[in-house]
C-alpha cells in the first residue's frame, strides 16, 4: 500500500510542473424527482431487486439534489437524496428508522493536469452498468447484478488519461456502501477504460477487499456502443467470489435499445444471474426479461415497463401464496430531471 | 381614462408586432447561419492575423483551424446551459463551423453547420455527452421535444451573438506585446 501511495504521489508531483491553469465554472445545480406505480401479477411484492418495491400503489422514488463547483483545478460534487429510493433503499441509511437522507456523492477532485486527477470522498461506484439515480438508467426496475453489487465506494482514487481512448484508475476504498470503514481502508480497486472506436466505450473493473458479505473480489465488464443514430447496445458481465469459497455470484445482462421516434426509445434487458454454490448448498439461477419504453418531453421521461423473471427453484410467490418459478410485473414511472 | 387605456393597449400591441424574435437565418444550403459583414479601416493582413490570434486565445473552444492569406476557418464547440434558479448546469454541446474572410476595408464571418449533442448526468454527478452522434439544429423536432428544442435554439443563438461580439472586439484591437516590468525594490542599506 505504501508503494502504491508513493507512486501516486510521485506522478502527481511530476505532472504539477506541466499543469495549466483551468477556468472557474459557476455553481452547478441539478437533480431529479421520480414517482411510480407497479402492479405485480401475483398481487404482492415479488421480484427481489432494488427499488420499485410497492405493489399496487402510487409510490415515491426520490428527490435528488446535486451541487457541483469548479475553481481552477479543484472541484467538488455534493449529491443528496430524499425519499424511499434515496433513503432506506439506497444503503446505507444515515440514521436509524429509514427516515433520513442519503449521500449519493460527496467528494473533492483535483486536476493536477489535463491527464491526471485525484478524487477523494464518497462516490457512486465505478462497478456495473446500472446506478441508483433513475436518470442514469434506461430501465426503471434494476437488475440482479446491480442489486447484489456495490452501490457506492468511499475512498481515494487516481485517474490517468493516456488519451481520449484509454484511461486508467486505481484507488483505495472502505468496505462497500459505508460512509466509514469497519475494517480499515481495506479494498483496492481499479478501472481500465478503452474506447476502440467512436461511440463505443468499455470499462473493465475490479474491486477486492472488505464488503457487506465479508471479503471478496468482483470483476466486472461494462460496455455500451452507439452503433447507429437509432441503435445502442449495452452489456454488463460480472463475477464476484467471496473469500474461502463462502459464496458469490456471476451474471450477464444485455441492453439493446432502439429509437423508434424522435422522443421514443424502446429497450430490452435480458439478464442471467446465478449465485454460487456454498459447500453442499447449490446456488440458484434467475433469468429476467424486461421491456421498457422511454418517452421524453423536455426534462420529463415517462417509463412504462413490463418485466418477467424466472427461477426454476421457485423463490417467487403466486397469487395464492404458493411457491412459483415465475414472476411478472407492470410499472409506470415518471422521472423529471432538472 | 378609458380613452387613454385604449391608446396604451393598442400602443403595446403595436410594439409586440414589431418585436423581433432572435433566430438563425438559413443559407443557400438550408443550414442555419449567423452571418455578419463588418466595414473596417484595418488592412486585410492585420485582420487575418487578429482572427488567427483570436482562435489561438480561445483554443478550448476551437479545434482544427485552417489558415489562408485572406481567411480563417475553424471547428468550434459551445456548451449549452440549463438555468435553474440562480445556478445552472451544462445540458448539451453544439459543434459548429466558424468561417472568416477578409478584404481591404471589410471582413465577414459566419457560424454554421450547428449540431447538438445532449448531456446527461453520470454516476458521479458530472454532465457528459449521452451520444457521439450529433443532431443538426435544422432538424424539425417532434411535438414532445418542440419546447426543449426551441430553448436550445434560442440559447445557441444568444451564444453565437456573444461569440460574434467578442470576435469583432478582438479584430478591433491591434496586438500589443506587454513587457513584464521589473518590480522596483528599495535598498535599506544605502541612503
């Protein structure tokens, strides 16, 4: 760890000499609000992924507020959210009882040069395709990969931009999803970004150390390619192994999207997710198919969605409360980004 | 009283009729253009030098310049902001072609080939392009996007106006090299 910190500090000092003064930007203020209605075909909450939890209810997502300011080479971002999606459903909760606010991002950044920057604080995770904010996702419901992976990481990271096509990030982090470390700064993570052709970006991510499950290593590929003006394809694949073969998961999700009109885009999410065997206990596999539309008007996005999930081990419930291999839901969401 | 109210009412109506809406004109290709011809007493060579200097000083906004003895062309980028209360954030970027031509006694410049790329907030709270494929500003939006598109056009026009004003100011100013003056120091030993 000492060698890594020394290397990062040395790089920062050498690039300082070549640094140019960066302009000051005004205070940026943005955010979003969202609300939804969901109907589960089994007439009860059934699919165990994040958010969109309430059945047959006009329910709240969150109010998300973001501040950003850059002065010279230094900048900060502060993002805070209120509401079920932004509070108790976005772990950790800042206070007991699920009635507090949640920090989504709280970090400072310093651009030592056009190529090298360091960031420290509490940040949205670099792992995975989907995020907490509904503004950042095409589908309103989330994948199993998102639900079981990290949401945020507190730590310090350094990013070096070799060119517009390649950059590398390395950092030290607390346990996942916690403001304060419970076992010291004990996770190490990295990200390689490559952009082979214009419109195609791929991230290869790795994070190893303390997490809510114990200790483990997650390796993740997140990529998206705007193939034509109308068609975009995204892919997320991840593998998580806990130490001492104590468990883990692996999965893959594909996200094809097609713009069918000026303000209307249709997207499909196909996911396969499997938990790992632990001793004699076999893992279980989920497959899910989600069809979503995004209908935009200015800052408002209206999101109708149908989702069908399957698991042969029958973890779902049917209308009568019996075990079932299938679950389905229909939802309508409205997201306003300002 | 009624007579004066009516006069005031019709006067305000006539002002509205003459009010100009800021909008781009179309060139012979059917592309939006912000075009201006300016009379000047500066020589052609000086104008070209000053135009080139303006592009160099604003290198964050301009990329890829082409220079001849009477013209400068450059590809530029401007950021479109969305204002909320007293603060704002980037909502997109517009790429454009900046053209300048000079003759003795006058010059012209025009901004055209305007294309828009929307931004979205990423997981870290920063605004980044949502796509690499730009949309020409001449594109007729659907009904759902009409309001937002009108705001973008007005914002881009205002920024083009400001760019034009800054450019004209730069062409009025001759290049002056400022020398760094040595700071005078006082000796407390000799007096």
